[in-house]
């Protein structure tokens, strides 16, 4: 019974999944070119580890129930920017 099913299902019966390759790269070619900005040099080595430690362990914001919030939580971002966190 199972052998017949596998024998019948051929590659031509399967559905198309991702569209044709003629449209590949369409969005990237339509996107306007934006020049890169000059950025200040990022910290390296010991200085970077120091910043990471302060961000992860010293500036911890406790949420409801004493849970530690993740770095993308709005209150955490506001505290890091020096803004008083707003209540949700």
C-alpha cells in the first residue's frame, strides 16, 4: 500500500513553492542606494566587556513579579537612554 503511494507521487505533481527565478533580486534592485554613515569607532577588548557587563548586570530593570526584562524591552531601552521608564 505505501509503496504504491510513493511510486505515484512524482516531482511534477508537487506544488510550486517559491515562484520563478526571473523575479529573483527584484526588491534589492528597486531599493535606492544609501551611502554609509561615518560612525565613531566601537570599543574593543576589555572596554567592550566592561560596557557589556554594565548593560547586562548593573542596569537590570525588574519587571512585574521581580522578573528580569530582556534588552529589547522598552523600559530597559529608556533606562539605558537616561529617560524615566513609562508605565505600560
